[in-house]
C-alpha cells in the first residue's frame, strides 16, 4: 500500500512539474511559482479537510475547484502587488499555472481525505525539482538559447529523473 501511495505521489508530482515548465526559465520564476503553487495546494487542502465531513461527497470536487480558483486569484493579486517583475515575465500564465497544478495534483492523487502531509511532501519535491530545472536552464541559457525553449525542460527533467532514479535504485539494491 505504501508503494502504491508513493507511485500516486510520483505521478502527481510529474504531472505538476510538466505543467510548471513554463516557469523554469530561471531560478527566480521557478521558485516563485513553486512556492505559490505549494501555498495554494496547502491552503485548499486545509480548508477541504475542514469541510470533508460537512459536504456531500458529490460536491467535494466542485467545491475544491471553486476554492482553488478563489485562492489562485488571491495569489495572482499578491503577485501583481509585490512581484511585478515576475508578472511582467509570466503574465497570465501565473493564475493558469497555479490553478492547473492544483487541479492536476488533486486528480492524480484521487484524495478524499485531503492529506496535508501528502501535500507538504509533494510541495517540497515540486519546489526542489522546479528550482533544479530553473537553475540548469538559467546557467545554460546564456550560452545555449535553445535551453530556454520548452522541449529542453523535458530533456533536463529526464536527465534529473534518471540521475535520481539511479541514486535511489542503488540504495534499494544495497539494502
């Protein structure tokens, strides 16, 4: 069962990362979108956890979508007020990314409990991977402008996942 939950978390994380590739052209944008998406995920899951026994099951996903849209709108207003340079760089992609990442994570997790620990673990992984991709693209983008194109983010992610898989699979084989 634990292996199944890890696979669900990994699938949700990968789907969210693919959505977040737009924001990985630099460490600054990757970190800002990673943190903002994590905040949206954590707040929505906290609120959903409060309402889980008070709302009919058939309405939970609809409520989650509306709540996510509301919190995403608030985050976008915060970005406009305090981070205008990121708004100038990403523009309308900010609310689109935040909303999409949150919905994708929820769909892949199939959560009915709205586990805060799952979301915290997933958020930390999401931020770290987005920042890793952002650092690589920012460093190499000065010399190789093709790195700043979207397909490069997929290739970099593939290399990072292969390295991480090799490290963790080696640990499993020696244990």
